[in-house]
């Protein structure tokens, strides 16, 4: 029951094999039972919301949305009206959102039932979920290892089936990398596809909301409901709601898949390398044409990103000053001390580091040398992708150069930053991309990344769905949570 698809759950609700209350309670009990081991949730609501259950049950009765009655958790940076939204930071520890994020509202309207809020790296900065003010998240496949980040709580919660689906956000890889580390599917849509209204900003030109769930079909169903233009977000794309068309057969004839051999060759981990090659081989065996492509400037992506993202974060996070927003220090001698102490107490180390890097990169004298250069690199990377997509429909590449690493293993920031080398390029270009499970190495899950052209979520999700029609990696669960 806990390892079935959203479509199957919906079918059971429609045919009255189970009620919304029963389905949600089943997951709620698992979430409560497993949160101690995983620490995947910052907030588990004290009980199921009666109004949400009622709305869901009515939606089911009227034959409405396939999502009606499906429980979920939101990454704790989506505002949830009347409820805490902490961003895993002491700064917002007691912040109660005055309104719902557009994503939250849309999914609520469909009849989805929110069980709580998922743990994450503070303000979505990190690749391991070790930077949360509310504790490290444990990877359900191996508790001493990280679940990836920053949407690590969302990924761990789904991997342990504490919920069938969770929202996440991806700025430089934060949906794809934790999905890969936890053996589930995760999609970051095109920039602008999903409204950022009510999603606390880290780097506004990169942040994008998305979904983590076992299968591509589950992800697609939820993503579809999240999309559409939003007048409340000026960067929301002027596109109608995206409609998912589930493919009928696994046939991939006519599909052109781009492969970047230099990325695969660079993999030090033999297990990841072999599984990546096997995944590509699978596409070929199902009729796809494999085409070698190059992204000559992608190797500069990590450097450019770690100028641009901190620059934007230094600006976005300036509002948390203890006066307008966020934690205020208990005692300060004067105004400057008030700002300094409030921010020193409220922000964790990684966030403070990035604010400083960003402020520095934007300061006069350094702006031209760093920020402007990084923007130029960003454009060159986008152009590389444009040229590649003139030849192919999709690209297949690794998500992460390594398996889920041990907690505490990457204490220096730079080696953690390098972990994002395969996810950041598509983020800088604003392209839709996903990670899907392709097997296990040393007992740990491995993901394959698919990158699509602008607003072509359909193609990457279709390929993943076709693959999942014939494989079962996405259905594997960690033993301790069966
Ligand atoms: N790991 C990257 C970072 O630390 C990406 C984070 C994200 O996508 N939110 O910035």
C-alpha cells in the first residue's frame, strides 16, 4: 500500500477501497514513526487538518483531481498560511506565514493534504542537508550518510515513504542531487514554469520549485498542477498550465539523446560510470539515437554559480535584519549592534559566508571583475546549450560525481561546491531537468540526469516514464522502512 503510485492511490480512493482519512493517517503514522531516525521533517503537524481532509474527500466524490486525498510535505521554504516556515534557520524559527505560496495554494485546491514541512539546508544553501539549524537529515539508505541537499528532507521523506510525494526547490541541483542520493525521481522544471510567489528566495534568477516522488509519472501529475502563469510573480513565464501526457509505450524511436562523453569519462566512481553508460545503452536499445555533444563552457559553471548565487543571496537576505524580518537579538547597545547581533545569531555559518562573498562580489571595484564576468559565463553556457539543442531533443548525463557521502566528510566548502558540477550548468541556463534512479552501487542509489529544452518538461518526463515502465529501480525501498 505504501509503495504504490499516485494513480493507484487515486483509484483506490475513487472505488472506496480506502478513504482519504485512512490513506492520510497511514502516511501520517509513518511520518511520525520515522521522523526520529530520518529527521526529514522540521514540522509534523499535530494532527491531520480536518478541513483539508473534508475538501479532499469531496473532491474525490465529485470525481475531481487525481491528486485529491494524496498527502504531501512541503520543503520548509514554501509559505504555509498560519503555519511555521523556518527555512531551516534560527532567523525564521518562529515565523508564521501570513499567506500560502502559490504552489501550496494550487496543490491544496486539488485536494492534496499537507502533513508538515520538510527539513532542508538553511535557506537552501548546501548539498548535504548538514546546514540545517534543526539538525542533519539521515539518508534512509544508510543513516550515517547525507541525503543530499538542499531538499534533503523532502527526498528522505519520500525515500522512507513517510509521504508519497514532496515539493522541493532547485537553485543549482537541490532537487536532482537529493533525489539521486535517495533513490527517487525529482524534477526541476524550466525557470518560470512554477510560481516563486511565497517561496522564500535564495537566488531569484535560479530558484525554481519542483517535485520529488518515486516515479516520473507521480512527479508529472503533481508538477502539472503546480504550473501556470502567476500574476503575483513577475518572473513567472507567460505559459498556460502544463498538461502531462503519459506515454503509452516504452518505444524511443526518433528520439535524439545527447551525451557529453567528457563528463562520463571524468567520473572517478566506477559504479556510477557503469550505471550511467548502461542507462544510455538502454535508450539506444529502445530505438533512440545517441549523439555526442559538447558544452565547452560548462566547466566554468561552478565558479560562475558561486559568484552569482551568493550575490543574489546577499541582496535577498538583507531583509532579515531583526527589525523588518527575522530573529531579533535580546540585547543590543545601539542600532548597528542590533543588526550585527541579530544577523550573527540568526544565520548559520554557511549562510553568513555566502552573504559575505556575495556582498564583496557586488561591491564597487569587484563588480566588474567578478559579478559581470560570471554573468558573461552564464550567457556562454546558455549558448552552449542552445547549440546542443539544435542537434538533440534531450541530454543524458550524471547527476552527481559521487554516491551519497558520509556525514561530516566534506567539511571544507569547496569540495562540497564541486559536487554540483553536473547540475549547475542546466540551472544557469534555466532548463528543465530531472534525476531518475538507474540502479545501485555499493548498496547506494544512483541517479541519471535528463536535461530538456526550454519548457519541454514533457520529453524528459516521458523518457523517464518509459524507462520506469520497464525497470523497477524507482520502486526499491530501504529495508528499514519496508
Ligand atoms: N548545492 C547548491 C548550493 O549550495 C545548490 C543549492 C540549491 O539548489 N538550492 O548552492
